C-alpha cells in the first residue's frame, strides 16, 4: 500500500528552513511516499526551481485530497492540528529550552503546549530533542537528520572541479590564498561579531588569507547592509595592523553554486550560539571541507576532531533576538571562546597536513545524510503511524 501524506512547509524560498523542507520532501518522494504539498511562505524571497521541482511541485501542490498523515514543517505557533490526521511536528531548536510560556498571553507561543497537541515530533538533533523533553514535551520525539544531495555536495573530482572566487575588482582569491568560509544569516544567534573579532585579531593583511562570507541581513542575497556593518565593526575595533581581506558573496545561489562555493574554500567556520542542525556545516563536510564549530548544540552530533576543529564555549542566557518572542533569558546557549577560536583558525591555516587529514575524513561523516537513507528512516516512522 502506498503511503499518502500531506507535507506543509515553505517550499520555494532560499532560506535554510525552505531548503530543509525541499530536501525532506524530496527524500520522501524518492522512497515512493505519495506527498501532497501545501506551501506556506515564510521567507518573501523565491528561488528558481530545479528540474526535479519543476515537475513535482505543480503536480503535487494542485492536489486536494484527504490523507491520514500531515507533516507540519514550520514553527510550532503555526500548528493547527486536525483530528482528521495523524499530525507530525517537524521543527528545529537551538537553545537549552524551547519556548514553554504563553508569551504575550498567547498560548500558541508556548511551543511545549503546541508540540503536545501533535501525534509526534521529528527534530534534527539530539540537543533539540533534549531541550524539548526538558521543556515538558511528552509525545514521542525522533531525531531525523537533514538530507543532503551527495551528488552535488561532494569532494572535488573531475566532474566537480575547484572553482575560483573573484572579488569585485576581478582579482582571484584562489591562487594560493587560504579561504575561510562562513554561511549564515546576520543576526545575534549566529554571533558574526565574534567571528570578525577572532579573524581581525589573529590575521594581518600581508598574510594570504581571506574570510569569505555568504550572509544577509533582512533581504536574502543583498550585501550592502552587511558591508556597512563590517565597516562599522572595523572602525570600532581599532585594528593596529592592516586588516585581512573579507569577501562578501552577493546574490541568491542554487544548491550547485553553493556546493561550488564550498569546494572553492579551505575551511568552514561558524560561531553560532546554537543550531538545530546547521546545514551549511554538514554540507561542508560532505564536500571534504573541514569545519571550525562551537563545542555545543547540534554540532556534536556529527563534528569530531577527526573531521573538524571544535572550539570551547561557555553557556550564557539567550538574548538579543528582537524579531521573535521564542527566545528569552531563562534559556541558555553556547557562546564561542574567541581566544580559542583564534587558535583553531590559526591551526587550520598553519597546519596544512592536519587540515588535509580532516578533509579526507570529512565526507564519511556525511554518509548518514544520504537522502535515500533519511527518506527510508522517515518512511518507517510513517508506516508505524498508519
């Protein structure tokens, strides 16, 4: 019997949430789950569809059929579970506790209550599962990793050569330059200022090193706002030497272009205070590019000293997120030790033999993210519900 399932999520945006929704939905389709799609826009930007979704999206979004199961791949305040379905909550979380108070007097802002209205929960890391349990979620919780297309996110080979990166003056950064890559949305939780602080303090302009940033502020793909923030940081940092180069990658990139960008760099680095999974870092490992990551949250599920450089952290109250009521100071997250980050970035830059060993081991850490493997894991859980 073919499983028929409704899948609700943001399916056409460039955001990490939308990329995850497309990846999980595709993984289910490719293991023969009959998905009916409901698109719920979260990011106003839209990304061009690839060949797979050009066919599958219009065919599946138009169908209006009853299904026994509905997957809600969105944040819990948006859940409106129906007794006509088995309802699966699919969401990420990044701090020690999920929202478990009726913020603003609205019970739907209490994620613990919302999750307990569902049949079960699928989340993406053991840290997120523990946060849910510690916040009072009692329904079954399973950890499902993000699927990664390993035919696109793969190491350098004949079909996927290392490409060059050019700055606005058309100067290549590839020829002998060591490139750190960081992919994130510019916000407090991602802690970009700690990354800049470590980089500008540790490296000088006469070293052949560059920090390549694929980031955005309020609008995906635009870099003008970020350029101003970096310039402001540099002015306030009182750097006594010529600062090293920072290069911002503009525009909205396809998965293939993101994979090319990753392979063009030598090491990924992230200073996020908490991640529900961190798709860019997992994709970096799949491309054979070692990662520098905090020793905390979801990173510990797949990053080890064999493939990565773990940086010491300390817990601090969550704060500084003004666009959401989901974060508050009774939660904690992991603040990166900037001095240890400097040491680990220098180690990656200096010890090329150690970097090469990690690069060779990195793709093996991504094998659990194979879409067929993740798809079959989800399919088995769906069959149990039926």
